[in-house]
């Protein structure tokens, strides 16, 4: 049986009062996010229309709530705005947005995870404290990219066949398909690290995260 393939589809068990945001609340959130992302890029409705092949009048009605958002329209809109459908319709509980990092030790380093598990961005942000070590350098290779910013101290970065020092106030980003190793140089180091899923598994180990 045909039906309107919009995001406002009620679940089969909606005979009981729903918990959390309603379908209408979700659709309003989606409309607000589409408009905010478009405006953040400085795009007119005509420009978004050019990128999605959806008419400006239809996009206007979607943003203002005069038309429901169909799933087959949501995909090109998300793609044009460099986001995902999951992020547009995310209804995560925002009643407690404060993250309380729990200190843990992983591979001899002290780590404070600053993002929640299963973060929708696919990234993990952590504060890391490393002490100098006499262990031999063993490089690692895995898919993805790593990024870090040095808060205190100096990081020794071995990347491919070269070695460089990254000082406090500096950052580094590199492909992790290049053999790499990161350690403290001349004293303790504190840094912020951003890892993708592959980096999290390689450097922290999914089973070791608190």
C-alpha cells in the first residue's frame, strides 16, 4: 500500500504515549537544521536547489513547514550540506550536555575521553598525557587520519622516514596509512587528540575505553 514516505511516520506501537520528541518535533528540528546549515554556508535557496535538483519553492516550503520532508528529498539535501540523514534527524537527549571525563590509563598514557561513545560524528576527542619512555619506536599503520594539538610540552612525531618535534601551541594532522609513532620528548606532554573510528581502535582499543 502506497504512503507518503516522509520522516513523520508513526511507529506501529504508538498506541501508548511516546517517550521523547514527537514526530512533529523531529520534523521541525530537521527543518531548522536544513535552514541553519544552508545559511551558514551563505547559500540562497537557488544555490541549494542547484546542488540538490529540488526546486527553490519546494525547499522554501520544507524550511517553513508548509511541506513535509520526504525521505527521497532528505538524502540529496544532506549530501549537499555535507552532513548525513542521521545527523539531520538525530533526537539525542540534550537535557544533559555536560561530559564528565573519566581518567583511564591506556598503553602507559593517561587518557580523558571528551566525547561520548558512539558519537554520531565518528570522531573521538581525548585529552592525553604522555611521559617520556625508553621503549623502542614501533610505528603503526591503519586507515584514517590523526590530528593532535599540543597543550604542554613537546611531542616527538615519527612519520614515515622523517622525525619532527611538535611544540606547545602547535598541531599536526596526517594520514595514518603512513607509518607513524607519537611520544613525549624531553618531559611530560599533554595534548588534545582527534581520532576517527580506525584510529580509536588502533591507538586506544575499543575494549579499553571506559
